[in-house]
DNA sequence: TAATACTTGACAGAATTACTCAGCTATTAT
DNA sequence: ATAATAGCTGAGTAATTCTGTCAAGTATTA
C-alpha cells in the first residue's frame, strides 16, 4: 500500500546523481542513465518536468547537462516528489484538485489528513544534502567517522 | 502522490461503522452500505477479506451481520489496511514479496525505508477506538467536553 | 557545419483499480 | 418443511493510471 510511482523514485535518484557530481559541472542525461539504470527517454521526461519547476536548470550543447538550481540543503525530497507526482493526497478527498462533499462529519477525513501532514513534513524536512551525507556515511562507515545527526535514523 | 485505494478507505469506514453499532449487535452489509455510500457488492468483497483475516466475524441468517473480533482499541487502522492493500511498501524494493538487487549502496532505499516505518507506526498506533472518540468529539464539540489525548491531533 | 545535448508532444502496451454479477450456503421464523 | 434473510465466492470487465517509447525538433559549441 501507498506506493510511490517509479517516476518519483527515478526523479529523486536523478537529482541525487546531479547533486553528487556537483563539483564536476553539468551532469548529462546519459551519465544519469548509466549510473542509475533508467532509460534516457524516460529521464528526458522526468528532468524536463523538474526543470520547468525550477529545481534544476539545463545547459545545452556539448559539455552541457543539468545543474541544481540551489544548494543541496535547500532542495527537499518533498519538493521533487510534488512536481513529479502531485501533492501528497492519501485520498481524493484531500487532493486540492478534487475535494469531497461529505467532509463535515467524516472521521476518517481527519485521520488521512493527519497522516498526510505527517508524511509531508518528513519529506519536506529531508533534503538532497541528507542523501549525500547518508551516501558518504555508507562509503566510509567502517572507519568510524562521526555521524551527522539527521542521517543517523537512516542507518538504525 | 501516495494514494490509498478506495478498497482500503472503504474498509476502514466499514470497520468504523461496525464498531459504532457495537451495542446494537451485528451490523448488516446493507446498513453499512447506506450509511457509508458504498455498494453492497463491493462491501461483500471487502468484508470477506477482513473476515478471513480474523478482524471481524460474521453471523449468518436473519438478524445476522458482522461483529468485531476484538475490542475497538485492539484493532488498528494499520491492521485493516494491511489486509486490504498489502504491506506498507513505498517502493517495490521494500515489498517483502518482491525485493531488489541493488539494495547495497542505495541511499534512497534507506530513505524510503525510514518513511515507510514512520507511516506504519502512525497507522499501527491509531485504532478504531481513536476514530470512535474522534467522532464523539466531533458531535459534542460545542459543549466543551474534555478531549481524549491522541485524538486532539485530529482536530488541530 | 557537424556533433553534442537538451526539448517537446504524442502515443501505446501493461498493470492496477474499482467495481458488478450470478449463483451459492447457512440460519432462523413460521 | 419452507420461505425469507443474510452472508459467501469466484469470475469477469470497464476505466484509469502507470511506465515507458518514439520521432522530430532547437540550442550551443568546437
Ligand atoms: S468521504 Fe470525503 S472526507 Fe470522508
Ligand atoms: S533501487 Fe532497490 S533499493 Fe534502491
């Protein structure tokens, strides 16, 4: 239950890949495709959405690719997913684009609303920087580095 | 993003309806159908699943219907949804029935896992009793009753 | 001007969802 | 007994959503 679409998942992985290569300049779709095992054609669709949303910007021509629009700590997972999959809406009643007639007096409505807010704050609080640190940690784990605070939960 | 299917939603509403009528004995599908605006045929399918899972039991023949297998405080929303929609699995990688090959070294895996655990503890902590109290509260709100602890968040 | 790389819109197959339907079995009141 | 009530079961189907592909562009640089 409560699956994320592949579009959203690939989108986050693509953004992570762009963030990871930040020092090497623009990242091409081809590189992302190879490193994350997602087809070029599908990534084109996904990255285009994210660009229109202003989360990344593109550089055309040879040597081009995609770069983050802001620093990794300013780009949340929630922001990425919202662009690719629309707002968090456990039920159609909670989707601002739809709505519901029997909201008043509906107990479950409050339940789903609370769950949705819970999820949303989790996603909005988690950023690309956290993923980068989590990755760093994973690579150097055995050497007993100090662990960044928020990431610790990712390794419990 | 992250929608719950109607099956899960209707299931929770049906269970709530059975719990609410607990003092009046077994609740019929027809009653649930009328009170919750869900077709009898669809409810048959849903309640059958919940019965096989042992969350409710049925009484056949005239005067029959469905009754809860336990007290409302022992039946969690999570338990209901798991039966109707399978385990919480944000990605297919996290579904015990599927799995993933590239788990090791995958940062997002840890992210989705943490989110899934977050959601699951929310759902497992919330019970039919909480819904009943939330409903009670909603009905008597204006008369300034004292509010049960956990339900307060449902009305923030 | 050739090569690189992003841009855009349409489209199609697969999978899932959201149901309906027909016919059955068990229980109780008369 | 038997008629009425009420749940039980499996199959089937229309609609929607998902998961991509494809073709034909435009912009930039060497
Ligand atoms: S049915 Fe829409 S809010 Fe409950
Ligand atoms: S791709 Fe399966 S765990 Fe990351």
